C-alpha cells in the first residue's frame, strides 16, 4: 500500500477511460490492424473491457482526438489514418509556441539526423541523384531576389540527401523536420540575402564529398553547414532581443 505521508507525494489512480484507451490502442497494435480496419462496436468494447458505455465513449473520444480511431455515423469504428503530414502540422504548431528554445531543440535533432544522412548518402548515392543535387547548387544563386524560392531550393537539397540514402524512413523523418524548419529557413535568408552565397558554398562542399564517396568528409561538411545555420539564428535572435 502506498505510503500516505506527504514526503511520498500524491498517488493518483489513472482514470478508467484512460486505461481502456491504452488497452484498445495496444490491442490494435497487437492484432496488426491497419488504417481503415473495422473495430468492435461500443457494446462489444463494453463487454470486452467490463466497463460502462460512458467509459468506452470517453476512451474513444481520446483516441479519436489523436487520430488513432475514426468514428463514422452509420459505419461504426475503424482504425485511423494518421499521416506524416499530420505529424508535420503538429510540429509546426509546436514551433509557434516559442521562437527560441523549440528551434534550438529541433536543430539538435536535425543535426543528428542530417550528419548521419550525409555520410550514408556519400556511400550510396548514384549518378542521377548526384546530378540532381549538383543542379540545385547551381540554381540557388539565381534565387537571390526570391527568399521563398531560395528556401524551397534549400529544402529540396537536404531532402534529396535523404532520398539518396535509399532509406524511406530517413525521407519521412526529414519531411517532418523540413516542414517545421521552413519558416526558419526563410527567416535566416531574410536576415542577410548574402547568406545564399554562404549556403551555396556549403552545399557544394557536401556535393564534392558525395561525388568522391567520402563519408567522413560529407559528415564534416554537413556539420560545418548546420553549425553556421545555428550560429546565424542565434546571433539574430540575440540582436533582436537587445
């Protein structure tokens, strides 16, 4: 029995509806159900979990809000169809809650991912993907008067590295991070349009290492590039705060 003394803290019993929501989610995973697969009715769920319909409905509302379950009038319950776009939108909303700390936290994740991706791309890239990335480098200086176009080019370059690894999971992860970072891309280019030349040189250094299949060199070039991006963001945030 938990110690009721103040030093032990407050022990709270989880709500029954939360327990049912977790149990149903775990059952969906254990049974390998896919988006669109039908789920038991509310009545059947009541019998399965031995709870009231009110508890089941509260659990379903929680799962519906997360996109895990879809409730369609007249059709019943099905497994939800969450997508990578949903995750990207949630990440963008998170970034809007604060311009400084969330960006730096996200940048840590980005740097960890993209440095590794650059090394793998150097080992695996084929001529077609190498040509695409080199073309993006050549096109970037032409967007000096269009910050949005420059940011889109930058996004395409980094995403292209993920594609070049041949690992679709890297591409999905980058799509989430890349969408969340688009506004900061536009912002850092806007601080100083001359940064387009800086970024172009950084991208070309990465491509040179990809062309030579130098994994260590590609990782180092990417890390240098991302450190410069981070430094630019921090400097301008500090300047805006003074």
